[in-house]
C-alpha cells in the first residue's frame, strides 16, 4: 500500500516513473518548508460539517438549501402599515390590561389575566403585614413582564416585524416604548426593590432578545456577518473522526490509530483523503487488505503516502474541501439573472465537472490565471497528493502559477537548468502513432487549409521517415535528423537508404521511395513540416527532445500515476515553438488519457494560454475524454485565437463555459448562441385615454389635466411568455462587473447548471 497509485498498471514503461529530487519525510511529520506555512482546516470540525447533496457546481460544505422560487414579497407600504397597526393593537391591549379597563362585571372574574399567578402564590403573601409581601410585589411585576413578552411575540408575528427587520434592519420588537410607563409605576418605597427592578429590566431585555433569536433573526445576522452557528456533533458511532468504516470492517486498531491522529491534529485533510482513497482501493481489491492494515499500523497518518513523501502543499491560495474534491472559485451573485435557488451560494469546481473540460475566455487582467487556473491547479495538486488525480499545467515561463515546490516535476523547455526533458513522441512505440501525434503538433492549426482539410497527409509523410529511421537506429529521429529528412537532404536520405539496404528491409525502402517521389511534387507537405520543425531546431533546444536515451525524459503516459507536473514554455523568445510544444502536449495528453488502462486517477491538463493550440483532432478528442476520467482546461484571451471553423465546435465540445468581464461583443455572441434561450414572463403596460360624454366627468378630467399636465388614462396590462437569450452578447460585453464571470456547468453524468453570474472575489 505504500505504492498506492504509483504501480505500473500497464507494464509498458521503459523508464521509471519520474519522482522529485527530494528525500521523503519521516512518517508522522508533515513535509512543508518552514518559510511557507500551510493553512489547513481543523480536521475534526471539518469532518463533522454537513455536506448535503446539491446541484452541479454548488459548494457543498455547510451548504443550506434555498427555495427554488423567490417568496412573494409584501409591498413596503402594506408591510409598514400592518406592522404599525399590530404595534398599536399590542400597545392598546397592554395599556388596557395595565390600567384595569378589562376587568369588571362583564368579564365575570376580576383580574382574570392574573389568575395563573394567583394560583401559584399563597394568599397570605398578599397582605402588607406579611413578611413575604415584597416577594408578592416582585412576583406581580415578573408576571407582568411575562405577559408583556407574550403580547410582544404574538403581535410581532401578526405584524410581520421579522420581515421588517430582514428587509430594512429596524428593531424587531418595539416593546421598549412600553417600559418607561412600567418603570414609573414601580414602587420606590422598598429599598431593595430597586435592585429587583433592575434585574427585571435585564431579564426582560434578555427574554426579548432570546425570542428574537429563536424565530430566526440572529441566524440571519450571523450569516450576514460571515459566522456560523456551531454544528451539533453526530453520534459517537457515526462520527467520521472515529473512522466508522474501518471499525465496521473489524479494523479496530487501525481505526483507533487514525482516530487519535485526527483528534490530535497530526492527520490533515490531505491525509484523510489519501487514506480514504486507499480504503476504496481495498474495496476494489480485497487482497490488499493486509497491506493496508499493516501500513496504517506502522505509519498512522502518513500511511499510503504519495511517491514524493509530501503530505500537503507549501501554501494554499484557495478554499478546498478534499472530502468532496471541490475547490471554491466564487459566489453566485444575488442578481435577477441567476436562479433564486443559486443566489448567494458558493460556486465550486470538481473532477466530475472538469471531466467535461472547461473553456474560459477573457481579456488579460480579467482574472483567468489568478481566480481560475491557479485554484484549479492547486486543487488538482492536492488531489494528486491524495493519490486521486494527476495534473499537467502548461504555462509561460515566469508566470508564477504556483511555486516549484508544489510540483513533482518542473520542465523548463529551452532552459539549461531543467531537470527533465519532454519526450517528442509521447512514449509511443508505433511509428504511425508517433507520426500522427507529431503532425498534430506541427500543422494541426493549419489543417483546415491543407489538402483534405486535416493533417493525415502530414502524418503519412512523417511516418514514411520515422518508420525507416527507427528500423535502422532502434529509436525515432531527433529534431535535427528529422528536419534533414523532411528537407530532403541527399546525404541524410542516402545514408538512411544504404542502412535499410544493408539490413534488407524492403517494406521500409518502399516507404522511403514513396516519400522521395512525393517530395518532388510542388504541393509536397514535407516543405511545410520542415519549416515548422525548424522552430524546434534552435540552439536553445539543442539539449531537448532527445531520442537516444540520454537525459531524463518525461512522457505524458505517466499520467497513470499521481504526478504534479508543470511545463514552462519560452513564450518571449520562441513564441511559435511554444505553440508547437503546447499542441504537442495537448495531443499527447489526449492520446495517453484515452489509451490508458487504469483510469482510476482523474487526469487534468491545464493550458494557461491556449492560443493557437486548439485543432480539429483535439476538439474531437476532448469530447471523448468524459468517459476516460480526464479533462482539459482551456484559457483564452479571445475566441479569435481559435481557427474560425473550430470556434463553434469547441464551445460545443466542452461542458463548462466561462466568460470573464471585458469580453468582446463578437465573442459574447458565440457564448450567447451556445447558452441558448429561455422562456420568460413579460408585462406590457398600455395607457389609453379616457373619453367621457358626461359634462361632470369632462370637467373633472379637464381639471386633472390642468393640474397634472397629463390626460386621464387607463392602464391595460398584458402578461405573456416570450423566448429570450439567457445572456445576450451585449450583456456579456457590458453588464458583467470587473472581477466577475458568467459560468455554465455540466457534469460527466449530463446534469446541467444554467449560466450563473459569479463573483470571483469572494
């Protein structure tokens, strides 16, 4: 179980799985730098917090369900009138009781509202000569306070004072107006009764405040202030901190060890998610139960560790819930465009959403990298440490997407200090497969302009050279050799032909002859391939893309393991080469994700800048990633960076779409078309002039026109259902505030969430 998520599922890796060049930490000690403290939730409280089932994209941690439809609001005038009338009625009833106007022969019993108190207090206390007379007086005023509270609560509910407080923030119970009269009537002849009066006043206020909190006012205030009421602890047998699943399976020692680590704080949220993942693996493969029990007994909270030995990231910048694999990216705005049930709720992303892939479009400075890409990469890195995911982030060098310590591998393409090299052929062993992936990277963005409308001719041309070269040398050609062969250099082609004749490979000779015949044509694709691969044949890349076995190469086929990889591209000095490498990584990722046999880990590719990266083949592959437990995040400044024929198909291929503030109107039109329309109810008000034949009515209308300047009219209201765009191109371009975005979500199971206006700053 120490190798959970790291074993070779396919048995085809020629090189060992890359691991970071740092020693693992000792068991039980969190591995984190001293200069970068990690912020982690209190695990016990975090585990006990409820996570109810919710709609796609809802932050489930301590989520409170809202009604689907907005409750009908009472008009302000009617609300204030009812509240004021209820207050007057309550004040009048109290005044009548206090002054004795409700007592007499017509009620049959004098002081009828004091009967409960009279039944409880002895009759002897009512005489002034009795030593307990003062207690009788105090009991009388205490009973008056109880009756006052009962009247305040009753008439407060009748007058809907709670709605007044929630809407306008005015005091809920205006019963303090009654207190001066009560205070003036209190007897002052008893010395110690002054203290009793003060205590009575405090108790009265406390009772009113308690009544207010009981009907739900203070929970509202707590929500507005950002605090929450403490949750009730579950029963001991259902407390997740006691690991009930392990106890029910009979692993009492392991459950006790983990429970002690949880309560002492030695076990973090990443440890919990990682051990839960290992326990799920035991359910799938019962033969690993003994290994699981042994490693938990030995290492406790550090059991089933990640290959790096790390148990957390050096720093976190987003809010995560590893129990549900969610990362919070914002809050749905309380806006009429959002469904009422989603307003003010948290918005989160998780693997079930990213599995449909996400397209984010917004200009520079709109927050794509900081408020979306960085939280997603951070979440995937935490899940990788929990042996639940593998992440590959592609970004420009110097972007600062995350610190180097947050990754197992940092591949700096074109930088001499890079510890690993990128496999040009993605670990492929078949020449046709390697040629197809490489052709996608070299000319995939120009496929629409090529003969046939795709890159098949380019793949064929590459295969006609890669296959013979591999047959002779035992490995695929490096960039300089491939450039010479594509350019038709006589020396390179002649040497290859001689070697093939020496080994007697007639089939490969026919491939080479076919390539030479095609190179003589004016429209030969080899010229374009040679021009494109020349961008990679630069001195800066001399030590990269090696195929002779030298160096430490990284292949995208390693996403079967919980790796955290960042690939830095040289955008500033080699922009075109960076785009070729980005397309190469995307093509290799799609191929590796779709062909891997072990799909238990969620594989995520994050493209911080997908400019000129999307191709026709990649769009088709993205649609197939949903069933492969993988997904891609595309971040674009504008849809103009995608070839025109692919803009619509790309929006249709991804399940999650995100439009940031400052979107261009033509880009907004694409999103509006993808999000479609909905039926809304509209009210049309028509005013028509009232014409009367009666002299008196005419005179009144004439007088009204002289005073108001308007003719007497009557309103006609027409209510109808019309079909309108959920978000129009103009709204997306001009009505989205800064720091906000419009986000629609789809899960791999097909559940949808409509476009939501999300505040990414909360």
